[in-house]
């Protein structure tokens, strides 16, 4: 505790001294600039304007510059995705939305509720679509894939087919058997089996979003600490 206090005192004094020195240098620079006239003054103004322009160009370049990342997703060859600082943030939002859903966790036979999982998948579908609409499209040259390609592939390749097949079947059975436990649904086992297949494919997309977002230890965050990244 004593060492922590001493370190805090030293850090405070160092910051104070550094601030005073920087302030003195800035003050001298401003005074010196105010005494300039003629060519020297125009040279200084041009230098400052050029520096600000270079900073603006660099900031703009970083916002649109594309880096590439190869991601492996279900039923496709490895695809190269374009990543910018802006859609990296979109990928992070999509990863969080997807990885925190009950639908990404295994539903073993005899445990869990299929209805809850289906509702979670429907909610995920809506959340992903809302994030994509808010973010807007990424403009990239050529045929390079972007984060929205991966997200739409997840919706149309995994979620939509499963929901279109099983949601109406379960709803119809529930309406005909309002007081019967879900475990008595004749298609319970078949739905769970297909759900696990879909979930495996869904997780590949979720991991891809995590890679695009630059997430470390993705499998640990997904609750799968023993799974290798290459799985």
C-alpha cells in the first residue's frame, strides 16, 4: 500500500512538471510566432496548414482503408473479407448480439426448452438485421467480402431455413395441445437434432464475426475453452 501511494505521488509530480514544461514551450512558440513578419510568417502559416491537412488526410485514410482477413465459414471455401475501422465495430456488435444468445449454447436431449431457443433465434434475426440497417453498406472495390456479407450469410444460410421449417410446426402443435408438455411433441427429437446441426454452423459464423472484430480467445468467450480455433 505504501509503495502504491509513493508511486501515485511520483506520477502526480511527474505529470505536473511535464505539464509546466509543455506549457512553457507552447508559450514561447506562440510568442515567437507573434513576432514573425513577412516570409517567415507565411512560412509558419503554411507549415501549420500543411500539418493539419496531412492529419486530416491520414484520419480519412484510416477510416476507409481496407485490410483483409481470411475466414472459414460453413459450406463455403475460405473467403477473404475487407475490414475497416468502422465495420470492425459493426462486427463487434454483431458478435456480442450472437454470442450472448441462448441459441448458441447446446440443447441436450431432455434439457432446455425448444420454444425458448426458437424465440431467441427470432430475436437474434431481428437484432442482426437492425444493426446492418443502422450501419449501412460498406463500399469496397472488386468482389471482396465485407462484414455484412458474413452477417447476411448467417441469417439466410442458417437462421432463416431452420426457423422457416420448425417454428410453424411447433406453433401448430402448441396450439393443438395447449396443456401438453413440449417433451411430448412427436417431432421433439428431430427438431433438437437439426437445431444442433444448425447451431454448429451458426457458431462458425459467430466466430467469423469475432475474427473480423479482432476478438481474442473467441472460443473462451463462447464458453468453449477446449475448442481449437481451427475447429
